[in-house]
């Protein structure tokens, strides 16, 4: 259940801070990279999202978290947040 709550919060941050439509994220976000043309996130948007998530969840991501966990996929991002929260 926690993952669904975090997923919804991440989607809301993407909508508010980056301007991607919520319907697009629901349709494609779980199985496509955020950089896929159907979603359209730019690398600078991912950086913005990265900092917003750190602030919201009071966690610190390391470079390996972003690269190894494929931070450009919604479900991977949610898993990384939950994992960081559990380890801190």
C-alpha cells in the first residue's frame, strides 16, 4: 500500500513541478522511461524532480541510486524512495 501512496505523490510532484499531464503518467509512466517521447521528460526535469523528492521525503540520493535503480522509470523511483526511507 505504501508504494501506491508514494507513487501518487511522485506523480503529483511531476504534474506540479514539471507540467507533464497526469493522464500521460498513468497511461505510460509505469512501463516507459520518463525520457520516452510519449512522456517527454527532459534531463533537466529529472534533476528538478530529484531535488524535489529529496526535499519532500527528507532523503539523500547518491549517484549510484539514480544510475543503478534506473531512476527514469516511475516504479523504480518509487522503490528507491521506499528503500531510502527504510534505511534512514
